[in-house]
């Protein structure tokens, strides 16, 4: 008898799962790419059956992946998209042409993988999920896969790829206890995805991070396109419905240097940082064109306009305004605050916050609380969730009212009631928090719910 989706998930989560561990050594004896190679070889090396774009970085990986995948779909290519984490269902992580892998296909692939995985007790949740995604993409005949790194880059399970283009989005301070305490150390781990002779697109970086990327590209004879230097963008209009912008870049072709420019581009994702991510996606499209991929200007425009990427400064309600955002580190918290000020100038939001315990909690609160009207702290449904009482204690230095609430859904309802019809509520601190708050808002206003995984 075939296993159910719940049984498939239970098996996957029964493996070593570094997403829920707060401390571990990021070292080859624990993150062994040879183990992933063996698993994929047992499946016939599906990841070698289609070209790919590999994306590492600290900020903007998911959004950049989503924009690029949307452009490729608009260009007529069957496109696989592999990202993490998820908001509501694990199936979000594995998409073909914008559709989640079905429960039946997920279960069928997990049933195929289980006996192989049982022969190697060291395989992890992410490694098996990566193999499932790569196999599913081959089965579906994808013509291009956009693959997001799970953690770091050098030792990540996805780093078995030989991509057509590698992307490194903006590098910041996150997972420092694992990847290193300086930008140069973190950049070294991210730059581990750079392959010999493979073009690299980098988002704007701090000097210390860019120096590492430049050095590794030189060592690997990989042509580097630095967005912010070779590519530029400018916002022309922003509203809650989306942003319009122009972008231009200097091209490095085999025959000569050239340039390209776009005017009147539109992207529905909000915040100045999303224009940076869009510029990275545009620069990557140009590198893909150099390999023979045909992507028209119309496809670029349509792909950006049609991109869907929830919980990235997603404004769900009007009375009050209700924003969910997956900001989960210091840099993204600062970005969230700047975006609140950009779209709701002068307004002080009520915050719903659930943060993971291994994050720089004082710095995250320092980025958000001075600009808030008040905060409701709750524990998200995540094994690494911080104690909301500890969050409230840390927040005591700020002159705003705070309250501990039992869980994220209840905190969401209380915050909405406190804000009133003319107020502003922002739910953030982790993707688990954003997902739970999003579900709570949809239930509260009787809106259709997304696919949600079964809970124990």
C-alpha cells in the first residue's frame, strides 16, 4: 500500500534535521557532499538532466529565485523552483511552473527514496528533500531549474550542481555561530558555490564580502557581474500595488562589450531591496542569454509583473493594514523597518513577533521596537522558537507597551483588535511566525486558506 503524504512527511522529519537544531558544526564530517552524490547516483543523477541556476546569499535569495523563475516561465521554459523554508506546506519548496509538487507525487518519490536513504543513516532531511526535488524536476522534464541554497553554500546539499550561472545575493550577518563571525568568513562559505568557468552574478556587497567573491572568481576563472557596478536601477514609482523602475547594465559578450536598458518595469513585491533583487535577476537573464537561452524583453516584463512570493512585506488587509514579513535576522529587520517607513510614513505599527532563539534578538528588537506603537510576543510553532517571556524582558528597555500572548494566531487577533480599523499591524520575526500570522488573518477574515501541512 502506498504511503500517505503525512507518512512521507513524518519519515522526512525523522531524519537529522539541521533546520530545527540551534547548534551544530558546519563541517564536512556532518555535511558530506559525497553522501548526496551517492543518493543522487542511485536515482540516475537527475540533476544532470537539465540546466540550473544556483543561488546563495543571506538576503533576497528566495525573492531573486522567484523573480527569475517567473521570467523563465514567461519565456516559455518549463521551470523548476527549489527554495526553503516554507510558510504553510513543505510542498511550496518544490515547484514546477509555479505549481507545488502534489501530495501524491511527493509521497511516491518519498516511497522511492526511503529504502535508499535507509541504507545511509547519516542522510539528513534537507539532503533527502533535495534529492526528491532534483528527481521530480527530471521526471517533469524541466528545461531550467532555479535552486536556492539551504545553508551557507560550500557544504550545502545543493552544491552538487554544475549550474549554468551562479548567483550570490547580498551577504549579511546571519548564522554567525555556524558560518563565521565576519562578512569575509560568511562570504567564503557562500562563494563555495562558484564553479570553474561558470559565470557569477553578485548583488551589491560590503567591500569585505565582495573582495572574497572577486578572489574566488579569479581563482575559478569565473566571469563576475557585480550588480551595483555593472548594473544599476532606479525606482520611478511605488505604491502598495507594486513598484515601477528602470534598470540598465553593461554586458560582457564573447565579441564585445555592450549595454542594455529597461524602462517601465513593474514588480508587485514591495520595498527598495526588491528592486536590488530584481536587478540581480535581470543580470542573470543576460548571462543565460549568452549561453543561448532565448528570453525576450516581453518575457522579462511579464515575469516580473506576475511574480508571486508571499510573506515578503505582503500587505493583506486595509482596516487595519496588516503586513506579514519573514524578516528573521538583523539586516532583514532593518530592511523591514525601512519598508514600513517607506509605505506608511509616520505610522507606528503594532508588532506581532516570534523570533528564533539562535538569532541576535537584542539587535532585531533594536531595529524594530523604537519605531513601534507596541509589541505582542508569542512562541511560533518551531523547535528553536525563543521564549516570549525572554523577548518581553529584553524589550523592557523600550518605552512601549508589550504583552506575551499564548501563540501567534491569538497574538494576531489581539493586535488587530488593538490597532483598530485605522491602525497598522506587522507580524514578523521568522517565516514560521509569518506563516502562522498569515493563516490567522485569512481565517479571521474568512478568506480561502492555502494548502497547510497536517500537524501532529
